[in-house]
C-alpha cells in the first residue's frame, strides 16, 4: 500500500500515522519527491482500512498494491481448485461441467422430463429454480419448498447432482440435500447470507452482481471462504451497461481475468446474460473458447408456456445440438 | 401493452394468444400495417408477464404502455404521501427533514454527542449504523444489537426519531423500537426482506441499488406496499458509472423524475454517493434546489478516527454551517 | 410507430397531428383503451422525427416499431454483404479475414518486418497506424503522411491489402491508395467525415464508439451508405463500463446481434478492447466461436519498445500460435 | 509515478529501465517490501507514457500520482481563469453567465425573436445551432453557413455575444465573427479539431463526451491549451448510463470536482442532459446551487414546431420564470 502525503504535512500528525501503521506490524519506506512525500507500507495490508487513511488531513491519496483478498487469491494458491459437487462430479482444474435445466420448477413431470432430456444430451448437473427473485411482486414467485422436493426427486431419478438458488438465510434448512447452493446476482453482497453459507460445507455457486467489479466478486467469495467454506464456484452472468438490445452485457473477458486472479472455477450463464434464446448458442461457444470451467444454461420442454423467463430457454433438441457443438469446440481449444 | 406480431403469423397460434389474453379480462384492438400487425391490449396489464408474450413464435416485440407498479404510482394517487416517522416528525408533501448522524455507532459517548450536535444544528432525524454491509470480511462489521441499544438511548436523550439499516430479516425483532428501517442499496432487490417489511407498520427508507433503474426502485417499493405497508421513503444515493473520480455518480435528476412518477417522499444521500466530505455540501444544496424532501448526511465528531467511511463524514461545525445554507436555499426555491 | 396520447387530448391539436401525419403518407389506426388512446402509424416512418411528436402537449409517449435504418437493415437485404477489399481478398458472407500489424507505423524496417511475419502466420490484411488519436497531447501522435507511405511500401512488398485510420476529412487525399479506411471509435459520430467517406468507393471499417448502442452504430453506417458507399465493415472494439480491471469491456454478444440486425460484415478488435496482450488470445478465440467475419489484432516485433499501446501487442510468434488456434476453432464451429 | 516491479526482476532489464528513466531527468527512490520492489519516480512525469512502462516484463503495475495535464491543472494555476467572450461579457471567477437560444437556427424571425426574448429575460449569451450533429442521416442537418449568418445578424441586433457549434475543422473560416466556438460531446476527442482551435484566439466551450472521465475532458482542454489558446470553458452535459428514463444522466458532482481539479470555468447544459423540458428547471437550479459558472439552456418560441430536439426546449415565458429563480438561488448560495 502506498500513502501519498500532501505537501508540508503536519509533523505531529505524520508521527501519529507512522506510529499507528507500525502498531499493525507494517514496515514503512519513505520516498521524497519535489512535490510529494510517499510512504510505502510493507507487510500484510489486507486488514488495513484504506478509507481510514485517506481521510487523514495530511494524506492526498492512498493506492493499494496487494489485492485485498487472500483465500481466493491465486498468488497464495497457485493450483486450480477442483470442487467435488456430489454424484462423482468434479468442477475446476480441467473438469468441465454443463449445468442445465428449467428456469423454474413447475411440476414433477416438467422437472423430471427435462432432467432426463438434458442428461441424455450430456448435461452433468441439473438446475431448477424453487425460490425466484422477480422484479415484480405480481409475477410468479416460484414453488419454494415444494419446488426443492421435486428437484430432489428428479435428482434421485437421474442420479444427477442438483443446484438451486437460495434467496434468504432463513431458507437454509430446506437446502440440506441440495448439492450446490446458488447465490444470485442480486444477493452477491448479502453479507449475512454469505457468512451463513461459509459455515456449511456445501459447494456455493456465486453469481457476479449486475454492477460489481471482479474485485468485489472475489471479496464476496472471500466472505464465504473466510468463514470456513472453500468450495466456491464463480459465475459471470452479464453486467448492466447502457446497451439497449439485450438484457445485460455478457463480460466474457472476466473468464481469463478471474482465472488469472483466482484459483476458483469459473462458470458462465449465457441465458440470463442475454435473455434471448437464439443468442445463447453463440455465446455458449464463445465462453467455451475463452476457457470457462462450465456453463449454466436454461432448458425448457415448452419455453412458450414457461412461468418465468420464457424468452431465454432452449428446447431440449436445441440444447442437444448445442451440447454437441460445445464438445467440438472444447476439443479444438485443447489442441 | 402493445404486441407487435411477426409477418404472416400462424392463425392457430394467434387464435390461442387472443383467447388467452381475453381470459385475463383484456380487450384487444388490432391495427394492421404494411409489414406488421399490432395488438393493443386494453385493461389492467400489471399482472401480464411481458416475457411470456415476447417468447411466442408469432410475436416480434412487446412494449408496455402502463407502468407495472400501481401502489407507488402517482397516476392512481395524485397527492403527495406524507409519512409520520414518530416524535411528531413528518416527511413528504412539503415536510422537509434532515437526517444526520455517524456512519457507524461506536460508543455511547460518540452517538449521544453527535446526536446532540446535529439536533442543535437543525437535524430532525438521527441516523447511525449498527449492522454494516462491508465489501471486505476483514473490515469492521458494526456493533450490531449493541449498536441499536445505543442508538435508542441517544433517541431518548434527544427526543429524535432514529433510522438504522437492517441487513437480514432475521434481525427484524431488534428493530421493534426503531422509528425508520433503512434498506441499503445492496438489498434493494432482497425480495424476502421487502415482503417482511411490508408486513410491519414501520416507515421504510428504501435506497436505490447501484445499478437499478427508477422503475426497478418503484417495483421494490411496490413489494413493500403490496404486502400492506404504504410508508415507503425513496432514497437516491448514487449509481455506478464508468466515472473514476468519485465513488458513485449522484443522479439528481432522479428527484424530479421520481416526484413525477410516484407520490412517495424522495430523500438524497450525498455522503455515500460521493464518498468525499468536501463534495457533500455542494451536492446537498443541489439536492435541495431540485426539490428533494430530505437528506441523509453523515456527521462524525472525529472523522479521521471513524471506524468506517471516514472520508465522507462531516464534522459537526461543518454540518451546522451546511444546515444554515440548506435553509437559505430552501427559502429561495419557495419564492 | 406507436403514438400514445394523454388522457382527454385537445381535439383541435389531435386534428392537427392527424393531418400532419397523413401529409407524410402515413396511415393511422386508432386504438382506444380505458386510460389511453393510441395511434398506430402505418408506412415508412424512417424520416419521422420521433422527438418532434413526443414534444406535443397531447402526446404521452412514442415508440418506434421499425428500425430507423434502411440500407444497413437485414430486413431489406436478407443476404450477407461480401466486400472486396483488394488484392483478391473478400470479407463477409463466409469469407473470414485476419487483420494484423502494429498499433503505430514506426520505421520501414518495423512495418515491413511485421508485415512479412504476420503474412507468414496467415494474416491476410495488414494494419498500421499513421494518424494516432491519443488522449494526451504530449504522447506520440503518429508518423502521419510518412506513415502512410511506409504502409504502402509494405503492401507492395507483401502484396497484402492495407488498412489505416483517418482522423479528419482533410487527410482524405492521403488515403488514395489505401485499401480500407478505418474510422476509429472516437469518430463514429463524426458525421461530416462519414458523409465524405460515403462519397468515396473505398471499403470503410467503422468502429463502434465507446458509449454507443448497436442502433447508433448502424445509423452511422447508414450515413456512409446513404451517401452512396455500401462497403461498410462493422467493428466491435469494447465499450466503456464501470469495470476496473481491463481498459474496456468487449461486448461479444454484439456479433450475433449485428448479424441479425444487419447484412454487413462484423469484425472484432480484442487488442484495444482489453489493452492486455495476454487476454487477447482467449478473446480472439471467443470472437471466432460466436461467428465474427474477421479480427483486427495488434502485433509488434518488440512490444516493449513500441511507441504506443505497447501493453496490448502480441509478438509475431505469439500471433502465429494464435492464428493456428483460430483456424482450429473455425473448423470446429463449421461442423 | 509509482512503478511496482514483479518478484525477482531480471537485473539487466531493471538496469535498462533505470537508465531510461534517468535519461528523462527523473529521480528514482526504491522501496523494498516482502513481495514487491517499488520505484518512486521524482520529477515531471507528464510526458512519460504509462503504458510503455506497464508493458515491460519486469513490471507488475504502474500508478500515476501527478495528473497528466498541466495547463488546465489548478495546482499550477491556483486562481480562477476569467474569460472575456466579447461585448463586455466575462465568465469564470465569480462572473456567472446564462447562455440561451434555440437548438437550431431556423429563420431570421425565429432567431431574432428568441434572441430578444431571452435577452429581456436576463440571458447574456445567445446560442443557436447551424451545424447539427444528428444520429440519423435522414434528420434535419442544420442551416449550416446560412445559419451562422442569421446568428450574427441576431447578435448585431441584440448586442449579445454568440456561441455555435463547429463539427469539422474545414468549417473554421465560417466562425471568424462567432464569439465562442462550441465543441460538441461527440467531438470531445476529435484531436485534429482541438489542435486547430488551439491555434485560434477564440474562447472554446468544450463539452464532456458521453463516456468520458473528467481526466479525459481535462486532457482535451490540454490539447487546446498546449496549442496556445488558454480560453477554454468546460461543459457538463450528461453522461451515458444504464438509466432508462431520461436521455442521459446529468453528473452535477462534476461541477465541484472540476473546480477543484482545474481553474477553468464550468458550465452546465441541462437541456441536452435530460432531453425533457419539464426537468430542465429543477436541474438548472441544482446546477446553480452546486456552483457552476453558467448554464446553456435551449429556448424556442414554438417548441413543438422546432426542427430538432423539440422535447427539451423551454418557451420564452418558462425561461423568464426560470431566470428569476436562478437569480434567487444565486443570491442564496452567496450568503
């Protein structure tokens, strides 16, 4: 961390700052320029509150050199993390997995039918929404507890691990048999929820918020990891921009950047990012080509009768065709 | 709602769509152009899922004419809502209130001292953070339940109504004596929390999320109101943009726009929006000049020793001077 | 185009509006709802100024149904446009081309050496900057006219068509022998320049502005095409978002969307979008996987001595390896 | 400037870097930490290309401490710049001016009539567009040279200085008698135009681009000033965000920030920022309250017949009422 002092800092305040920094076991190197004096802080600055220093009267600016996250940081964990998500399925470190299923769980026939179809096509993890975050209070809010029961039935029938979204920590008990707990984009900074998930031993798929930086995503992963649970899967699902033609802007450069910054697996959700079924296949192939560890894709047997997000779900036959092309591109990039 | 059909729609599918729309008590007017056929839907379309229609094979696009919110909509409630927040204080409809206090509650002396200072300067509602949403798990997380106790003590000592932020619905019992419950920007779409607050009779100050539109803010207000609680105060606190010199971009045009779209009071938080104490006064005066119903401003007796957000808090003397200027500008705009 | 009237519109003003619309050869269909009256305009609305109608006292809102561009619109030109860029090279409609070369032209040895290297690796069009738009007036501004001469020498030596950027229409004479004229992101809405290029018969590569929508990009293409030159190549090169880790956010979903909206070829520039050489290869492969018609990639023999944008240029050996992988992915997606 | 080296940098490359930096008359202070070695550069780093250093293999990151602009920088010019714009009118340093007039010049009667009306209401500078940047090639493009003649007639008739926009440097001769030359948002980084304006002695009003930071705005001012013309007026006119209800987001915090960073006058254009006439008055008062040196407001005698941007223009009576309120708020903030 670099502290840039204003010209002619008050000596007493500078003495106070120096003593306080040393009390946190930080070494200090001083550089003096024509207009500025600069303090270079040496040691573990993860716990130093950058705003606290910036507010001092004698300080012009503070710049962080080290990343503020540790557990999620590749510098301290050079090898890829591989996460076991149950039923013998692993993700990360070369293990690629396809998550597929409907946006919302609607009936036993619907979820089991789709589960069989996506498994036949090559999907390895089943998704299905039971608790649904909807912008409007008048929209379908999901089957909730009943939805989770149906999802677990589909899991038993197909022997696939399942993933579903939690919306509030009061729902945690209902997720006892769920294999992967999903945290949605709107909850990426629901810190009480993250801490509670950090005390479980379940894999957590953490979606990037609509206006969150990669650093913030990794700090949210750090909340879970610092509480004891290291099984975090990162997910890029589109960010909000001024762009007007698709629901969100899929930020695929996040895939190689997250792989550089962190050792955690990175998954891409092209269905929510684009909100348009016919744009899902090209963005899926693009995500594979830039090295993601998996995808989460919405598939519905009758998209135009789906109770939520109908515009973005693929039909089973479309998904099967896409799955075939995913495998071809995966082979191509491994050459 | 306007449904634009593709060229030469399948007659059977069009018949199905028409029948389904009529089953929701909607009237249909058909306009036929050279290239398009357009259906105009007449009636209450609040509950119609726009994505469901957009996904149909015969539909090219759907455009909403009516806003999807009702309780928060000025069209159906032309008069300004005035909310009683306790201790004889009202906000909205010409009642202007200044909310002030520290970012975090730190000790009895700190919160009571600041409370007296801001009251003497003219503030009418006391703020103080007990539960603190922090990006880093290693940063100070607030005094939590103990903080609320200290805030209520300060309330009794100064006879001011108090506002503090809830982070999770499991904390709701602790807010029994709090006058106004604040929902932070990161929780604006925590729908389970919104529903739970809708079942209380407490005034709720709802902050706009960092990447949320005004429509989404009003839909979140609608969640609270549709659950039975109409005491919602809207708050603009800056949005995330590409801008690099301040923490967020304060969107003051939201003030007149929200007043046009809704009857609810609109408050501005320049402290979090800018994150820089010396920019707070000009933005406060600007917010007053464009007609806000109140402000929420952070004040700390020793900003440079504050345990959170130290860079953005005013000293009591700076706040008193600002308060004087706020009153002068309020008089000027009422001429 | 749909015109939504306010409640109880003044009959005389409505009569005036109706007469004016009919004078533009537009048919009008009226739908009447409980709260609104809606006019559906039938005919060619390309030349109707939407703001003019929106400003009328009796109008609540106006929504466009048809796109405001015609020449660039796939609806009116269903087949892909194929553009001949000289030296027997074609782009679009299945013809994929790799544009490569240095950010800036620096010396005869540099540009000829790189030209030979990229040609050997499989590039088919040579790029090189002569006029350089730089944020700082103190940064290297390019070799200007001399740079173009060197580029043309390299073209003759390697028999490759060349592309270079124009910054002002006063430079147009210097581009007489250049094969493709590039319009940079900052000039996407330099309308006088676009009109002047529309009066040439040169292929124009038009880069999307940093804050421009696809509709605006297509309207800028329309400026060139409406002036008589239909040889426009669209280029996605990253947009400005709040994202903090790379220079810009590459919006790859623009590739399939532009192919749907328009018949023009679509090229991707991952070098400027990311500004980081090690992120260029994964984003290149992703662009290929989602169907782009070509790429523009910066290659430099000694990136760390380059006079501009040194951080984003690949070394020739890195480019050759990438080119091999591009071909593998192209084969994979054509299966 | 701070250069952060990677761990274990190659000694020869470090030696090369050090020698090169010293050749630019920069002093170097070295700080060594547990994981990093940091070089602090002492001296004038304005001309150092930050990307050039960042690209070196031994460098992890570079951070700028000094701003890259000098002429526009308040640090080197502490006093406010006051610009004489002709006809005895000055702007900056306490001199507040109201610029008003139509979006487009349409006829002698129109421009002269509006000029008299806005002068009577208190405006001191007349605006009117002759060259119009329009998104669509099919929209009205302005009266061009004829428009400038009419504007100068209105100037002579009312004895007001006039401002109008230049779109291309080939038009410069037509601006010989114009008092202030406006550079539009889309041309903020048209560097050849900026350099040409730097060689005139005309005041230039430079609008911030839709996706440009304040640093970039000041770098564009620097282009003009470095070429010899120090009469630059900065203008905030709204930035592009995800916000969906107004054309752009007016970033008023830019006013106090620009005043802190620079000595140049700062003007606000609420008409283009909002695009909605009824939102112009509250945003005008807000701009005054946060300390702008002037405003540019569109006024039209018959807004609904205007040939461009009709939705955002005030009627003369509305402008007169606003002008009265502007004066009241100006008095209030000077107390």
